[in-house]
């Protein structure tokens, strides 16, 4: 069965430091992988996706993610965190069944 | 920037009552979705809708649920006889094309509370 794991409920990082939010997946066939962000009282906003091609994908607000097929991972990264990046981040995967989301990771960037 | 809107933002209903959650997708989008998120749990897919019919649905989307696009702008989710366990945040989403590789744009959600 298709699944997504976000092993960390909470990630804390100091402003200006690099950040990583982890995601691993299990899927049959080639995956479509997505990262979404949710700010308070807002819907999920698309950040970036991997469909095919280069393993490193760049998205909105300076975020990027690397698709690693051997490790079945799609970690979200940013070289220098901002306080405004504080939000709830969701990884999602589409294989041969509709989109499956991880449980989310709350990122807190401390000034 | 165009966005998906949902009404109401919060709906309280009694068990056994019917509720209709409303969504206005982005105007040039063709593919529509409903998801739900029970408090503290994952976002779960309910149904996708394209060309006036259901494309895919999850096992959650049983006979109590239905979707409709009653006019050119609205997309609705109806729960016929609500249960306590239907209490959740319901998100509507839309995408520009009929393919899962396209990113989805989500509304802010409707919080449904069944008492």
C-alpha cells in the first residue's frame, strides 16, 4: 500500500541556519512527490514537486527537495531559514492510488 | 492571485442531519477534489471529480457522501446523515489539468463539528 512517513512531528531551527524536513515514501511504480505548506487558518499551499527528470527540484520561497530513489526519500531543504517559514509542512505521494499525505511536520524557526 | 474559496468556514450540525459544504474552485481549473483532516491526523483523500463525474474515490467516500457541480462555479460535498466521526476539517482543491502530476490548489477548509 502507498504510504508517506514524516518521522519528525516538530523541527526547530535558528533563523539563518539550514533546514531539513524529512520525508520517506512507499509506492508501487514511479512516484509523483509533492511538498505542501500550511499556514494558520489557510489551506495547503503547493511548494514543489518531483515528477521526472532532475532529482533536485526547486520550488517556491527558496525551498528545494531531492528525490532519492534508492532511499525512497524526498527531503525538503532550505539553505537559510526565515522566521516566516514557520508553518506545518506536508509531504505527499501519488503512485497508483490517489494522493497520500504524511502527517505533517511543524517547523519552528527561532529568531 | 486566484484562490479556492470555501463556505462556511465552520459548520456545526447535529448527528443525523444533512450538511452541504461549498467550494468555488479556481475558474480555469478542470479537476476538483475533496479531502478531510480529522483533528491531529493525516489529510485524507475523499474524491476527485472531472467532467461532471467522479474520477476516483476512497473507501471513506461511502453512500453517505455525494459531490456535485451544480453550476459553472460551485463544487459541493454533501453528507447525507452526519455521524460524530464525520467531524473534521474538509478541504476542497482544484487543479488546472486532468492529471495527478499537476499541483493542486487548496481552499482554507471548512471545519465540520457534529454534535
